[in-house]
């Protein structure tokens, strides 16, 4: 996330004091990355307001859980156009996104299984399901509706076009390998490639290799973020490849998902599958899509933190006491009328005024 997006968040909640919550920063960055493929084509004026609208949506969605102060939007475009843009992005951007490092408790696993079972029961009671069973009478080998392939069928989650195992597996990779901050970027990449425009892709090559696609995208983002500006050596490549392959294999065994969820495109992969998918990504132009912009935003955020940490370290070594002026506080220089600079300017101004008064009085005399 770049600095302008952070400043936008401050402008939306100007009465907020202290640093911005990390959850708000992550959500705003994630929404911006996802918007680049879910709403890739915008008018020029709407494109200018895209980051502002994404930050606004993030504030609205987290204002209760984070107890944010009143939101005071001042969009950079006209109210009517901004309202249309805001509603568009609010509708196309999912309310529930990947939460890096989320720990799935036994109760959460049980709840997911119960929800899945209820969905199956409702589907079985629907008129369409009854017609399907009638059509399949006499064909015991057919275990699913006619015309639906095991890979292209919609996941049990209903609204998510990705396979039901994909997001939990991504969270598993984040918890085992890290870093957690790359989760939203990898999720945006998966949405762009596996579920473009809100529909399951029709690319048979991708559909046949979805676990490898997940692993390849994870490695690409990991390398760009963790090894920013450095080359990936052979030993490092082998090490991270093995970590990803091991984590994918363990995810299949350790994630408590229904068996049916794994039937939607899951397959065991090897190192050669990961290598081939990384190369195929270049051929298909994956690394030139809009979601890659999220990687740059993340790198900009990391560079800014490094600079700030370096400045703080230098200040500690000098043992100087200074007044911190952040954008979210009234203790900014232009409001600090008692600073040495302002007092000096005031003395100069006062001396000039007194001199002018004396000159006027002398003229009257």
C-alpha cells in the first residue's frame, strides 16, 4: 500500500489519534488490489477516485469492530459520480476476504461442516435436485447432475467461485511459511486467474492444475516481497519450493474440510508441476495483470516502515526530545503557534508593526 492510500485513510477519519489500525491498512490495501481486476475498466475520473473509494469502503466495514471515529468523506470527484463508483465497488468487492494467519478453531471447523451439510440438505430438497435424481434413475454410476464436470462445478460456498479448499489452503500456507501480509495479494491473484469477473475460469489448463497455480502464485508474491531487489538463488528456490509443496500436502491432511470439497479440482503436485506453472504464468501474462500492482503497494509500505524505523533509531542515538507531528493529530507544525519558528516570526512581525505605528505617529506630529 502506498503512502497516498494511508493519507486518504487519515483524511476519512481526521479525528482519529494515533497510528492507523493494521487491520484497516490491510483491508484497504486488499480492496484496492482486488478492485483492479473486479472493476478493471473505469472512467478516467473514476480511476482517480478508486483508491479513495476503496479506503472509504474499508472504513465503513470496520468502523464498528475497530470503533473508528466519525467518517468524513470528501471525495476527489463530484458527489454523483463518486456515489456511483462507491456503490459499484462496494457491490463487486467481497465483504469477507482472506485473513492472513487466521487460526481455525475446532468450533469453527464444526460450524463450517454444519453449514455445508445444511446446504447439501437444502439442495437435495429443491425441485431441481429431485428432477436430477429422476433423470439419473437407472444410472447408479452418475453421482452428480448431468452436464456438470467435477472441476467446473461451483463450490459449496455458493457465492465464491474458487474451490472451497483454496482459501483455507492459502491461509494454511500463510501460517506455515508466511509472511502474513502477502495473503491479500495472493488472494487477488487467485480471483483474477481462477475466478475472473466473478466466474470460474474456462481455461482447462488452469482448471486441471489449480493446486499448482496456488503454489506458483504464492511463490511469485513471496519472492517479490521477501527478496525485494535480490535475485532468487538456486538453493533458495529449492528450499521455498519444498516448503510450499510440503505445506500443500499437509493442508490436504490437516485441514478439516468435507471430502466433497477436495473433489473440486484438488490433486497432488510435484516440483516439476510447480516449475511448469511458474513458467506458464509468464506465457499467459499472469504477472502483468492488475493484481501485481498490489505487490508494489506492499513494497512501498515496507520501504516506508524501514525509513521510519531508521529515523526513530537515529533519534534515540542522539537522545533528542522532539515533538512528534503526525497527520492524524493537531500537533502539526502549521497549528503549533508556540514553536520556536512561529515565535521568532511573530517577534519579527511585531517589531515591524510597532515601527510602522511609530512612523505614522511621527508623521501626524
